[in-house]
């Protein structure tokens, strides 16, 4: 396993640049195919877990999942289920607001699109049973590489241990090891187009209601 104990911040920048470059090279058809597979896996997960509250985000550019991901996930929720999306604060922390349709999204900082409805406060994520969050890469310990602002590390600190945290990725973005810093928070699972849902070492004993290394409920090997 690589040793990132020194120069983790610089190493993160290098990995971040490499992943973003690979994502930019993906053709539109490949992005669309990957988005469809990721959406199908997440919809199966939502229907299996039936969360009363979950969070997600609006993928932009080459991010996995496609721009209609919130609409697809909201449609899969049980009656009365609530989908919250992030709202970036001036201090780079995350507030949350309910998804109420694509027409209620507005452009925001860092290329994000966010709902323009009432803010629920930073602690709203603490009530979520399922948290779907973006990332550029995740390693097998569950450590996630984001865009560098630290927004989701702050949010993950408020997520209860019982919640399932999932990062959609492109194939090849689940890696052996990533550079890490003390503030980095692990996630419990990833979804990739080829391998579906995979729980990680951050989830000892597995995740309630989810078989390890599954794709729409089907067990997959390593």
C-alpha cells in the first residue's frame, strides 16, 4: 500500500487532476451508459432500504449518475419519503433543502445546482438513513477524495453511524489507497457501473439490509 503520510495534500491534488482528466475523456455515450447503470443500482438500493429521509446531489459535467439523478431517486422513495439536496454555504459547509423538482433548482457556487426552497439547517443530514454523496475516488478503507473544499467531510461528521453513505463512481475509481488527512471521513459503500454496490471496510459487519458486494441484491465477488 502506498505511503501518503507526508505530502498528503499535494498527493491529493495529483490524484484529483488525474481523475478529472480521465473523466473529461469519457464520451457522451459512455457517460450516459454509466449514468443509467448507476441510477439502476441506486434505485434498487432505495427500494430495498425504504428510507424516510435521504440525501443526494445534482451531478454536473462528467460526474456519475447524470443530471436527472435526484428525480430518479425521489421517484423510488416510499410514500412520504423525503429527498434533501445540499446547499453550499459561504463558509463551504453544507445546508440542506428538499427536492421539489428540476424547475426549483438554481445555479450555485463551484458549478453546483441546488434547490431554492427553505433551508433545513446543517443538522438536517443527521436524520438521513441514506446519504448519496459525490466523490472523485474512494479507496477500499472507505476514504473518499472530493474536490478539496471539505464540505462533505463536515457533513459526514453529522451523519449517524447507522446511515449508509454511498459514493457513485466511474469504473476504475475504486482504488487500493488514497492520500488521507486527519479530517477525512470514510464512507461505507460505492456504486460503479460494472460492479454495482460494494460495501467497504468502513462498514464492519456489513450494512443492515444490504448484502456485501452486491448488484441490485445479487452477491458479487471481489
